[in-house]
C-alpha cells in the first residue's frame, strides 16, 4: 500500500537542528584546543572531559557557571561552554588531605 500523499521525511525539527549545530560547534572547538572528549552525549547536551582539561577551561576563563557535586568517591564538576554542559570528575583520595599535623600537637605516647 502507498500513502495517499508523499511527504519528505523530516528527521530533525528546526529547534533540534539548531541545538545540534551548537553542540557540534562546541565539540569541535574543544577538540581544536587539544581537549579530548571522553563522552559525547548530544541528547543530554553534555560533553565529558578529563579533570586536567576541565581545570584548564576554568583557569582560562572559557566557561560560564560552576557546579560542584561531592560524593563518597569523587567530586563531579559541571560548567557551561558555548551553551553545552561540560563535566569532569575528580577522585577523592588520601593525597587530597593535608596530612601535615600542626606543630603544637604531640602524637607520641608517654
């Protein structure tokens, strides 16, 4: 059976096409800067990068907003880059703690 009228199939709405264009542009810009994308999720408008690359974006002031989400094993950071969410995780380890005891505290047993 054939449909009574033939219409071209629209895969993307104009809004979805514009959002994908912005997403692709931001992805390409990050890659041109030498930033490796660990995860690309256009549906969620999310790019995941390494902690070093995320810190570099922050240091160079190329992002907007800043959210920090600590958990038991790592801290997740989320920022906006050219309209796209960029995320990275930093593990929490014993090295993150300042292990230097204050000089006034004596920890020896007498």
